[in-house]
C-alpha cells in the first residue's frame, strides 16, 4: 500500500459575495496516495476547482473562508501553516497543471525564462545556490521528460510559437521542475483535440509510474477517468457522494447521481437518444439541508433532508446515501 | 418521490422601465451626479447670465476705474479686473461663449464624423479606404497647432476659432463610429434587415445608429469639456473671442499680467474653466459607467 | 524580419501622413488667404512692397509649382523662407527647437516615471484610497487647462514659496552654450559643468510638471486598467501556483504585458502635448518653438507658420514611430509576427 500523501478531512468552505454567503464545500474528504492516479469528477460548478485551489492555497481569503476540516500534506495540516510556509510548498512539493494551455503561459516571456524563474525562486526559498547555466540544464532535462524534442530551441521560444499540445507539455514540465510529489491536473487536455489529449494523459500516467507522483486529476470526462484513474471521487454540489476504485465504481455505481452520470455518457451500442439529468445545481447560498442531490433525485424521501451517512459498499468503495443505509439496515 | 418542496416559492420581482433602471444606476454614482449637477449649473448660469450676474453691464464696454483691482469681497465676489469690471459677472457671461463654442463645434463634428464613420464601416471597400485614410492623416496632426495656424490666417474671432477646432474634431467621431459599425455589420440583426429588403439608408440610420447612441453620448459629454479647454487655450493666446466680449481664456491671459499680487483676476477665471470641464468630464465618465461602454476614450 | 517589414510599413505610412499634412497646410496658408504677401506686410505697406515680396517669395508662380517647390524643399529639410526675417525658417527654428525638445522629453520621462507606478499602485490596491486618489489625480490632470496649471505653479512655487525659478532655462547671469546636442542636461554633463546642470534642472522642473500633469494622469489610468485586465489572466494565477513571489509577479510578470497600452496612449498623447507645450513655454518664457510660433502667427508670417506646422507634424510622427519601436521591444508577438 502506498503512503497517503494528501488527505482532505471534512473540508468545508464558504464564499462571501455581496453580503451573501455561499456554502460551496460541504465536508469534503479525499485521499491521494503516492504513485497513484486519483480522479475527482463532477459537473461544472460542483466545486472541484474550488477544492483544487483550496489545496494549493490559491483562494483569496476574503471572499473565501474555510469553515472546517483539515488538509493534510505529508502529515502536516496546510491550514495551520503560515502563508510563507505554504508558498514554499507551491511549485516545489505540490504543483498544479493548468487547464487551458493557450492562456496559462505569459505571452511576453520565453518558455526558458519562465521556467528558469520558477527554479530561481524555489532555489532561493530552499537555500540552494545554482547558477543560471545549472538551472537551464535542469529546464532542458525536464522538457525531455515530457517528451519535448529539441529542448534548447523550445526554451528560447515564446508561447505563441508553440502548438496547444506543446504548451500543455510545457505546463506539465513547469510542474515537474522541482521535486514535486503531488501533481494536481485541472481538466488536462480538454482544451486540445482528442488525439493530443490522449497523448497528454498517457504522459501523465507514465510520470506517475516513473516518478512515484501522486496525481489528483480534476475532470468532468468520465471516459478519461475510466481509462486511466486508479481511484475515483464523485462530487456533487460541494459534497463527495461516492468514491471507490475505478473498476468497482463503474461496475457497481451505488449513488443515484453516479448512476445518472454514467448513464448520460453516449455509448456506441444501446440507447440512441441523449439523456440528461433533470434539474440544476442548488443555490449554494441556500443549499438543501441534508443531501444536496435530493431535489433532483428520483428516489428521494423525507429522510434525505438530513445529512446522509458515509457507508462502505465493499472494499475501498464508499457512498454517502440514505438508500444505501436502508439497504444495509 | 420528493414530498417536501426544498426550494423557495418563486416570486416575480417588480419590473422597472429601462429609463427608471438607468436613472437609478446613474444616481447611485456620486461623481456622475456631481458632474451632471455642475453641467446643469453652468448651463443655467450661462442662459440666465443677465439675470444672475450682479453687474450685468460689466460684460460689455464699461470702465470703472475707481473699482480697479479690488480683491474678492462681498461686493465683488470674484474681485474686479484692471478696468474695474466685476469678474464674477464676466465669468457668467464667459460661460456663454464656452458653451456656444462647444455646441457649434460638436454640432458640426458629430454629424459629420458619425456619417462618415457609418459609411466607412458599413460599405467597406474603397469608401472605407478613402475615408479612413483621410481620417488617419487628420489624426496625425496635432489639433492645437492646426487650430493656431487656421486662426492666424483668418482673423481671430469666435467663429473662426470654432472653425479651426471643427476641422480636426470630426475625426475622432469617425473613428469611433467606424469601429462600432464594423462590429455591428456582421451581426444578425443587420443581416435580417438586409434579407427583408431594407435599404442601406434604413439599415444605417434606423438599425446601426441607435446602437451607437450610448457611445456617442459618452463621447459628446467628454468632448464638450475638451472643446471648451482648447477654445480657452486659443483665446488665452489671443486667437479667439476679442475683447470686450468676456471669455474665460482671455480673462486668464489679461489677468496674468497682474500676477501674483492681483491673483484673482487670472486664477478665478481659470478655476471657472476647470469647473465646467470637470463637470463634463465627470458626466461623461458617469455615462460611460452607466452604459458600460468600453471603446470610448 | 517581420518586425522590419512592420516598421517599414509604418515609416511609409508616416510619410503619407506628412505629405497629407503638407497639402492641408499649404492649402490653408497659400490658397485660402487672398494674398499671403499682403497679409504679412499688413494693410499699410505700399502695393510696390507687396509686389516685391510676392516676386521674391515666388508667390506669383502657379499654385502647383509653388506646392512642388514647397514639397521639394521639405524633402531636403528646407522649411522655407520667412516672409519677415528673410532668413530660412530652419535657422529660426533650430535655435529654439532644442529647448522644446528638452522640455518634451523631460515631460514624457516624468509621465512614465510617475504615471506607471501610480497605475500599478492603483491596480494593486483596487478600490482602496490609493486607487481613488489616482483616479482623482487623473481627472484633475485631464480637466485643468495647461496654461492655468502653469500659472498656478508659477505663482505657488515661484512667488509664494520662492523655491523655484519661474522663467527661462538658466538664470540670467549664467552663460553656457549647449553646442553639442542642444540639450542643456546632456551637454552640461558632458562638459562637466555640474553647476549648470543643477540650474538647468531647477528651471526645467516647473514647466515640465505643468506639461506632464495631464499625460501622467492618463498614463496612470491606462496602466491601472491594463494591469487589472492582466491580473485576471490565467497565466498570472499560474505564476502564483508555481511559487513566484508577489513582488516579482507584480513588477515583472504583470507589468511587462500591461506595458503596451500605456505606450500606445503616449503616442496619441503627443498630439495634445505638442499643443500644450506652446502655452506652457509662453507662460514660463521658455525659449522654445512656442515663442517663435506665436510670433509668426501674430505677424501672419505664413511661410514660417507652414514650417512650424510641418515640424510639429514631423515631431508627432517620429514620436509615434518611436512608440512602435518600443512596443516591438516589449511585446515579442509584435517583434516576431509584425502584429499583435
């Protein structure tokens, strides 16, 4: 069993905007072990980006406010650390790969300049002294690791000269410059065409295996999850509704939302019409008490107005639903 | 089956007309309201100058040597100038000149510039090339320098000053309307009108122009202030209105001879210019925030 | 290479603008007035004198030929001959051009050195008191007539507080000829005359500040909005995620991409800057082109006026070319692709 590198325990978070409070995260718990690929899935607006930014410490503190829980990285609670301590981890021990390669690189600086800067400031914080040449050597090395041909030329180039796929690799390379142990990938490859996306995902998988990285992938694409993740967390409206090993979860989805999600994906055989899920996400300022999916759930009963328990289904597969409790009873 | 409604009952909010909504948004912006108040104040002061001025005759040919160079007092609010005329009264009449200048210049520049911009933006082709190249050339000329040159060749008076400024002013409006028209040209409502058989004239003036109104009103408001500024600069140099007609720029210039001791003769008319320009500027900014117009400078 | 083509296109375009300007000013100065010679000499001159002047200035030639001569002269850098002083306009202007140039360059430097940091501060502390102060400053700068500001500064600093001189480039007793570049600040440094440098700076300060106020406000405002737009970009959040320290993020990663709009605005501002320089020079008795320009206007020396207008136009066009060059330096997309 690999050691758990990142652990969220009952994380709750709210946003204050224009005098109203939005209860965006509701007791989210998840674990990311080393050398494993964990996926966090959910529809747009379910809170997965917020979770990711909370882990990285990128949320501005007003308007965001953590109201409970802990974020444990390598045993230490990030929420109790000071801002400089957290900043020291960013880009060094934990890194993020951004979603849109077209907008995530600074257009007026060369790739090498941007990558070199990351190294320079990390070195400064870690008390390491490296010359510029040594830093650039490391830059070329990492560019090779992400399968970029001719790293020296790439380093001299400006972002607008590179294709989308190449830019995405550069972003991944930036995340790997220092001894990153946790990689958070935000919808990797969604801004690219399918072929390139497949290449990027393969690259990420190889890196997990080669470098024992812990990879947390945020996505709404179930196909990608099924093909590559070891473990899945399904998120709805700020709560984790179901989680489990990929194969087990897809074979036997227990939560009505998970089932509906899987059902939505068009398949080559079977049903030929599109199906969606009725209703919309709840108002985060006045969320439903208890299960947040209840208003849209075809099986909801009055007990769903109270918070559902977390139950184990078998092995590492868990679900948070009253229906499951009834079955167990 | 969900037997509890977990959503609040739907209540339709009261509807306000667009005009009322706009007024609300505008009046919640303090600087915009201040700007509007200043403009209204100045316009009223100019219109009713003969009734509001304590010494309306001082706006004309009159000398009163016993009251020369008096500092501001209860009797003469802004003091008197070197021939004994009440400066406050002259400032009020001076606003008339400024406003007439703004109205005439913009009255020429806006229709001309707007029409050229519409034509260039809509028809494209060589019409666009000719109009926009001309505009670009005209924009390459420093306006004050050109106004100075024109004013010198024609004799210095108010009309020629207005002409001198108008010659280049329309270019800004052409450029603005051109860029808006170009953007709108590709939009669906224009295509729809065309398929319905509307004439270009109709499309330009009944479909596209109304969409420009907010940008135009912002620009006109800002421009009014700057036209008054340039006009004051021209008359400061002696190229605008000639004495004894009261004009703010001329007053600053003649009062400057008596700086620093009789500061009020120059400084107070100067503040009067600043006041009216500030009003138009704040009003224009407020309108810009209201209509959320970004492309106007 | 693309950038070179871009620059060449801009240079050609600028030439076209200058040609257009020459036509416009020629029409205004030669065609519109009935008799330029009569205008220059005034109503009391005899008809003979007017005729003599007309012949000597070539005003009896056909209009097209007159224009050809004019443009031909311009191509050689000859701005014509003054009707009144009979000297070449070049000679008259060149004495005063350096003074105006020094004033305008200083103004631009002040506008950027003060305006950009103000804009950065306003963007960083958005909606705070710093932001509101900058906004107030920008508005006041835009609405204050430059001649009025010049007078105010003169009164306050010169007469009330007695801290700074109010006229001229150097104190009356100080004799110094800037014969290398014409710019006092540079020439005095080169020659090692630090006393001259000090006095030149003191005399330069008030006029430059009066001229710079409006432009500084505009630069601050545009820097602010530009920085705010850049701050929203993904790549800035990304730089945060990669652990780039705040100060570096602000001054390197946010400032560089934000820099182009202020530069572009500065190019446009030159038009009003040149005009305002005229009045500011007059107020401070700065021995620049303005005094010459106003004199020629008053005396209706139309040839000289044409020369002044062409020089102003040339100045504006060159300033904008310089802006394009700097933009190319700042933004690699312009440099390499020749466009944004």
